[in-house]
């Protein structure tokens, strides 16, 4: 099973999904014009997009670029960050990296 963020409380407003999986990550590194776009998909094909722009995105891209992904996968790191920042609901990651 691919890694997913299992929500503590399902979200009825978006079809009752109880998890989010990373569908795509776009990294655009260009100083003030930097951005990160993260596309998520839920258990009933719900879609959600979250992201970061500007300096915040540039800092995150540099962190991801130098991260040791052998312990925590890229998807797990991204899901942890967007959870901490309140962009998706509380929960925990399950599954294994693809």
C-alpha cells in the first residue's frame, strides 16, 4: 500500500475521505517566484491542492533537496509539513513508499 495520511476525523465536506495520498509535487525554484504545489487525492477520488510560494517555498525546496530520504520518504516529509502547517487535518502516515 502506498503511503497515505490517515485522517483522525474524516472530512464529510469533501465526500467523507478518511485519508489523503500525494498525487503530485511540483517544485519551481526561482528566488522570489519559487513555489511548491502539492496535489492530493482522497479515497473517493476527492482532490485537494495545497502549496507554498516565495521565500517559504525556496527554503523548503532547499531543505528537500538536501534531505536524507532513506529514513523518511519525500511523501512522508511533505505530508508531515502540510499537516503541521494546518493545510490538511490531523492524522498519521501509514503504508510504505512506492
